[in-house]
C-alpha cells in the first residue's frame, strides 16, 4: 500500500500519516496539487491532507482542490499542533538575530503573535510545508535563518529548538483527511463518525441555502460546519461544504433523497470515522 502526504518528512501531515499508517510506505509530495493529482490517477492508494486548523480555520487550497477532484474521504485524523521556532545549531545562542523566518502560511499565521512580538521587522518566506522551511534552514547553515514547525522537523533536519510552543493558543489542533477509493479502519482511538457534502448553488435563487438546511433541521441532524467557496467560474457563483455528525437509521440517505427531489446538486464525498491520536509519532 502506498500513501502520499504533504512532505517532506517532518511536516505535520507526515505526523498525521505516520500515526494512522504506522506500517505502510509513506511518500512525500511537495504540493497539495501534485499529491491530490496522484491520488486521483490511482498512483496512490491513499493520501493525507490538512483540512482545518483551530486558529486559522479551513485550509482553503485543500477545499478548492477537493471540489475539483471529488475524492472520497475515508477517515479524519485530529492532531494536536505545537509550533516550535528552530535554527541551525551554530546560531542557537544568537537566535534573536534571525534575519529570515521560513514556514508554511498556516504555521506562520498560527504563530503571528509571537512573530509580531519578537520579529516585527524580519523577512518572512512562505514554503510549501513546515518541513520545507526547516530544510531550507538546514541547507543554509551560514545564514541566520529560522523555521517554524514540529519537533519532528527539528529532529529530521538537525535543528535546535530555541523557543517552544509559540502558537497563539494552547489547544491548537488540525484536522486531516485520509482520501482514497476503499474504506479502511485505523487502530487509533475513534471519535464521532462524520459525513461531508458538497452543495453546488450556482443557479442561485432566494432561500436556496435555507431550503437545504431546513431539511437537515427537520431530521434533527447536527451540522458541525458549513462554509462557502467561490467556484472560480464567475463572480457570485459558490459551492458550499457541509460537515455533519452521521445520523443513525438511514437518515442521511433520506436527506440526500429529499435534496435530489428539490433539484439541488449535492455530492456526498465521505461518511467516515474520526480518529484522535494519543501521541504523535516521529
């Protein structure tokens, strides 16, 4: 079995993948686009992608690519996220003289209070993943660069952690989705089963979204998230993504049937278990 993740090794997506697929081959990809394209073509059995963070909300590039490729969600992993400031060991004693901070946009945003307090004028470079930022620091030992990322990344690239847990809030978590064609079961502690739907309301009319949501309310189905994204076709055309707690007794299929009868374009992209790792694996 081949499993892809947003790499390189040491990224938070790697930690999520390693927790879930502890015995499988894990293949790093430099971008979400490349990762999801390989999964779409069937080159990978599964791929692991970040979808939402406590501090920064949805990972919008993932949402947009999922709308384009329509993969199937087979599991969700909720991972505690702690951001570390790391430098090359030769600059550990002079980390406050950092001239450039490299990291993924989500990690930079999650640590923005720390950055504003300690490095208000320092240049920032966005990278494809937190591990890519750590790799740049490791590859430039003569430069006073710093990265923000996981402890795994510091270990992977031989960097020194000079400031710990710099994220803006303590209870910081990220949701990751496991995408693939076949159902699978993990060994991690399991939480609430969830489902995710995509609504296409391009042919909008007054009260359309309300009519959709009223069907869920009538069946007493708990929605855990609703978000709109532009379809990137023309101004004013959106799709909606809805997460919900999977109901019992076939209510979900009943709701889908009712939505179809009212001519709403709805796609179920996953009815899946949620897993919560006790400890991240390196």
